[in-house]
């Protein structure tokens, strides 16, 4: 079993959540504030999880027989991507909220 397969096995649920977020971000439109808000929440929770994993890289690396540095880099990269998604979704949500307020003020 190679390193990637080991990671896939031990972090199966986390990777499924990561993929779900990535798929939803790809289909996010700039007018969909509700989805952006939900994705911001999901990505923040998952970012916290991946940061927790990266901080425990020494423990997990022994379990799956992979270099600690490699596992740390892999998981920290996931964390950074999720934080970027969180920030992006917050911007989309804020823009949608402002546009909605402007529509109400026009009427």
C-alpha cells in the first residue's frame, strides 16, 4: 500500500467532506448567498479539523507509516485551501447581503 492509499484510508471521512466542499465551491454562483454562507461554515469546520490533524502529524505518521513532514505538509495544505474557501465564501455572502439590503431600500 502506498502513502496516498494509506492517507485515503485513515482520513476517508475527512477527504469526503473536503471533496464535497470543493465540488460545491466549483458550482457556487456570485448570487447564491445562502450556499456561500453554508460553505463558509463547512469550510471553517473542516479547516479546523485539518489543522488539528496537521498538528498531530507525528502521531498519525506513525499510524500510517509516512514521514511526519510529508503528512504535515499535506494536511496543512488542505487547511490553507479550506481557509481560502472560507474567506471567499464570506465575501460572496457579504456581497449578496448588501445587494439584498439595497433592493429593500429601493422599494
